[in-house]
C-alpha cells in the first residue's frame, strides 16, 4: 500500500531529475534512472538510457529552464505514476524550442530504490516548438506545482 512518504519521495525524485538535466549533472540523472529506461520525446522519438545520455552529454539536448507542475502521483505496489506537465526552454539539435507537454513518468522500485523507468510527453494542443513563438513561463491549468 502506498504511503504519503512514497508520494513525497517520488515528488522529490521528479525535482531531482529535472534539476540534474538543468545543471548538466548527467551522472546524477543516470543514477536516478532504471537501466531499461524508455525516454520518449514530444517529437515521437524514443531513447534508451544509453542513447539519451549520449544526446544530453554531447549537447544535442540542452535544457535551459523547466517547469513541471504535477497533477497527481499514484503509487501502486512497486510502480509510481506521475501525471502532470513538462514545460521547458531547450535547445535541440542546435535549435531553440519551447515545450508545453502533458506527461507521464513511470518510476519502479527495486533493490536500488526508486528509478525512472519511462517518460512520455504529449504536446499540448496549440503549443509551439519555437521559443520565439511562445512566452515563458507557459500558462498552466494545474493547481499543484513542484
């Protein structure tokens, strides 16, 4: 049965993973991830842990600012689902972008503790991929912010 401590821990881990990519602390990010990570992007591409780390370490993806309000966390046994948004200013392949996504993050508990197993963003309708076309921070309809 899920406890308030589990939910708080997952929220803290979400903060830690976003903070790690903003600060380019990719070793910390890697330590938060499950070896079988499936990391999808709003473009529709999906990376493994290895290919995603290669892209962020090489500078293909550079995260400048991220806002990630959480709608809710559901812990069911050894799996936690995080539903919310991921709004960010990034550079992808040398091109500045502003992202406005609904997202689902899946965390799995194992002997190594909670690890990010999967991430899936979905662009919000009417959002733009170009930083010049949208303001920052983007408006959020969520009540809760983390």
